[in-house]
C-alpha cells in the first residue's frame, strides 16, 4: 500500500551569510487519498515551508537538505523540476493565504481560469470558458457565466478567495494544499470558506493538507492533525484523540489558547515565552524553556517521536503523564 503523499525525514536549510539555519528537521508524515491532515503551529514553526517544499515553491535561498517527498510513489526531491512543476499544476493544487497574489488583476477571471484548461489540458477556447463557468459555479459564485467577464477587484474578499479555490481545484487535483486559507477573511466568511473546502473535498475525494495556526478552524474538517514546533512535528494523531487528550505540553498549551465559544468573555491563556530563534535552538527538547512540565533531562536529551495509544505519536519524554492530565478546559 502506497500513501498519496509520504514525507520522510524532510530537512530544509535556508542559506545566508551567517551560515543559515534549518527551517525543517526530520519532518515525517503521510496523507492517504481523500484524507485531511492539518499542520498546526505558531508562525515560524515550519508549516508553510513544509507546503512550499512539497509544491517545489521554496524561496531561492532555501533547499531540501535531507529526506524524501513521495507523491503517489514518485520521489519529488529527485525528480527534474519540470516534472515537479507539471505535477503541481495538475495533480496538486495550492490555495494561498492572500487571494491577490494568486489572481492577476489585469485579466478577467474567465481568462485566468480558462487559460488553465487551454494550457494544461489543450481545450479549445469555447470549451475552456464553459469549463471555467462550471468551476466557479462549483465554488458557489452566483451567476457564474456572467461573472466570468469580471476582474478580480470586482469581487469581495470572500468571493476572491472562492476564485482562488476555483483555480486550485479546476484541474481536479488529487491533493489540495491550503496555507492559512481563511486568515485574511472575517469570521463569518471564514466559516463559509472552510465549509466550501470541506464539501469540495468530500465531493471530489481529493486529499487535503491544511495549514493553520488556528485550531478551531480545522476541528470540524480534519481527520488528523500534526502539531509543529521549531521546525519539527511534535505530535500527530487523529484530531479527537489529540484535541481531547494532548500528549505534548506544547499541544496542550495551544488547546488552552482556543477561545471557547461559551465563555466569550474569558481571557485567552497563551503559552509564556516565544518560539526559539531558528539559528539558536535550545539543547535537548526545543520546547523546554517554555514548558511547565520540564525536568532536568529535558534540557539535555532530545525526545524522539514515539508511538502512543490511540494512533498518535508525540515527542515528549513525559508524554504518558501529559495524556493522563485532566482535559484542557
Ligand atoms: Fe516539556 Fe520535557 Fe516534554 Fe519537552 S520533553 S515537552 S520539555 S516535558
Ligand atoms: Mg505561514
């Protein structure tokens, strides 16, 4: 059995005059066809770099310095860039955080979406326009056929994000990667966009890799979560198992910073301290300076990822004890 996406011991190095730093270290996860996995963590934890590595979109000063990324059994790290680009255009789609970077302001949305069908699938112009109308209809933009002649600025923020989703799913990718797809939107529209992504995923059977710092956003759509900290995955497992009984103190801290819907006036508790500078990560467990459970061994020995009950893995010396703590309120 071969997963759709298998990332194995991935390391990504950013270069620089100061010697650079590792943005990702030993990142491993798998995604099955049709499954949803969410990468969660604070800004700078390595979530976006992971997506960029998979999509061959790393910035020029970054390189994959170790590990493998297999898509449907093909190793993307050793593939020629042209083949990776072709896969990224057709079998993998990506939704970016800011719709305006993905849409060209000087072309109508019809031109932009139809071009995908013309260039990638060799459709004639009429067929391509008709396919474009079907796609923007599928993402819930009313009056699709007429709206094809509009320019991106003539749509609201939420509708623009629907257009970006339309472009990402137009060629029926087997994997959709969405990097903070709702961050720029207001709360009501966020919920609508997440619902749309979830519905499209169920209808098309595509796998979904969701990247977010907001645990609440993904709780209802994701099968599994992987929590990232300082360039590594520190806990991964089925969403309910991880949310209800986190095994890593960092996950527990993230949980308690989710605003609870029924106590909207309560203060948010957050994890004290800041994520480490990637050029100067702490010894032992990278989380130990911020961890309220830390013991002397934590500053010395790096905890490996270990399998625990419930189909979950975590990188903490005391994971079994953390699991047994009272649920996060
Ligand atoms: Fe905290 Fe130690 Fe576990 Fe790291 S290994 S998360 S410092 S208890
Ligand atoms: Mg990011």
